[in-house]
């Protein structure tokens, strides 16, 4: 398969990560271009990745196979309305914007093959995970193109229903912040137990990293891993029992429900 020509609309953090990921996987710089209204962003992305950039979004999409919408959700409607008349038949639209539905994109762009993605911030380190949903106009080849694109910055999970993007947002989209919160809380508690703050922070951070690596590489689930490190009447059991007595699992469920509800509300507002 020849490299499809990919045009990024918006050359900020997410576009830079995706472009860096693709370049690291051997995609030619000549197959990628980007537009951004900021001269500084254009200069940075050209310097870092050697790709051509444009000030006008319409210039970037001419002749592209895949158009990646990587602007903030709040400006997406205007960007799409301005792009609509410049799109060509057969182009795939990939949106990484939180809270913008396929229906909204098709309202603004006309009927189109659209893949809606929910990546997360560790994509910046190519350690992300993304949920992807394709509308019915997307061909198998276009699905592969979208998978290769998001796969350049982490794991890709396809969803059969678009509404599940709200659940993905709740679990992995907002998820890095939950782990940061746990690291913060463990650091503060470690400090209260007498550790220097920096030591407590490093212990908490590296424990999160090591535990995540164990969970990802193990062939048993997290519950079993936890059981294996929890000896009866031991220190871990004392902590886990305290978490559970405080309603930890219920609290996590409530938090994720709140995130999913907010994701659906934002999609409603941004689609207007
Ligand atoms: N960063 C993440 O980890 C992450 C995770 C999940 C999803 N996303 C999604 O990815 C999208 C981009 O996020 P980001 O963090 O990369 O944002 P960002 O760094 O602000 O990048 C967006 C870029 O688009 C430019 N822009 C704004 N209006 C434009 C227009 N009309 N035409 C062309 N370019 C325009 C912005 O310029 P100015 O700054 O000058 O306005 C900026 O350079 C968002 O929709 C977000 O929901 C990001």
C-alpha cells in the first residue's frame, strides 16, 4: 500500500505527536502536510518533521487522501464550514477532537467518510490508547489508514457504536488525570509518613509505571495480580481493606459515570 497523503488541520500538540509517530514508523515527510493559522506553529512543525505547511487550511487538503482535524473542539464548526467547499470526493476525515460527533461533522462538511477518535495525552510520548469509531461510509482501506495513523502513537481499539466514545473518554481519555491524582495523594501520604517529598513522589511515580507495565505484560487480569501481591494479614491487605471500607470501587464508578455524562453533554453543546 502506498503511503496515503495526509493533511493535518491544526498543527498543535496532537498533530505534532501523530506526525512524529508516523515519521518514526517510516512514513515519508512528503506524504504529510499541515496547516495552522499560527506562523510559529508552522515553523516549529516544519523544523521538527520536515513537512510542508500552509497558512490556509484549503491549501493543505488539496489532493490529500486523509484529512486529520486536529483543532480544538470549540473552533471545529467554523473550521469545517470553511473547509466544506474545498473537500474532494473520496477523502477520509479523521477527527481527534473531543466531543464532536460524526453527525456534527457531516452537518458541517456534508456526507463524508468519518473516523472519530478519542486519543489520550500519553500519545505525546507514543504511549497513548485511542478509541476509534468509523461511520458507514468508511471503506476497509480507510479503516486501515486511520488505524495506522492513531497506531503510530499507541494502542488502537475499534468501537462498534459511536456512543461508546463517551465511555472511552471516561476510562482512557480523562484517565491519565485519575492516575496523576493517585500519585499526588500517595506522594502526600508518603511525605506525612516521613519521606522527603521528592523521594515519596519518585516512589509513587515508579510504582505506577511498574504496576502498569506488569498489568499490560501479564496474561492474568489486574484482580489476580492484586491477589498475588496481597498476603493475608499483610501490609497490602491492610491498605486495600481501608480503600474498600471507604467505598473505593463505588467512587471510581461514580467518577467515570460523571465523566461519561459530561462527554455526552459537551457533544450536545458543541454540535449546535
Ligand atoms: N493533546 C491531547 O492529549 C489530546 C487528547 C485527546 C484529544 N485531543 C484533541 O486534539 C485536538 C487538538 O488538541 P491539541 O492539544 O493538539 O490542541 P492545540 O495544541 O491547541 O492545537 C490546535 C492547533 O490548531 C490551531 N488552530 C486554531 N484555529 C485554527 C484554524 N481555524 N485553522 C487552523 N489552525 C487552527 C491552533 O492555533 P492557536 O493555538 O493559535 O489557536 C493550534 O496550533 C483537540 O480537538 C483535542 O480535543 C487532544
